[in-house]
C-alpha cells in the first residue's frame, strides 16, 4: 500500500498529464469539479490514468461518490489494500 503523500504526488502528476495545468498542492479538501475545474471528460481521463497506473478498476457508483481529492485518494487506497483479484 502506498503512503498518502506518495499517492498525492502520483495524482498531481496524473492531473497535470490530463489537464496540462501545474498544481503544486492537492489538499484532501480540494473539490474535483469546482476547485480543480474538472468536467466529466477530464474526470474520465483522470480515472483512466488512475486505473492504468495503479492497476485497479473504479466503478461508476464509486465515481459518483467522489467529491474531493481526499475521496479519490481514500478510494484508491482502499482498492490497493484489496487482494489483487478483488481490486480489478
């Protein structure tokens, strides 16, 4: 399992890859849509990168619950903690 700061750095990199914007900080409370400005296309692209990078699958129901960076990090950490067959 990755520690939270390593995960945050990976998300920062994926965010920059998806949007082309540099984001020096990604606090847990930062909202994905309003403050980061992610529209549905950006969010899908980011999720695809997350799934590929961490070799996990995120369901539509799980994604619908995501409001902020902390929610996404919690979900990724939970998926990474599952046995590999259950995370996919």
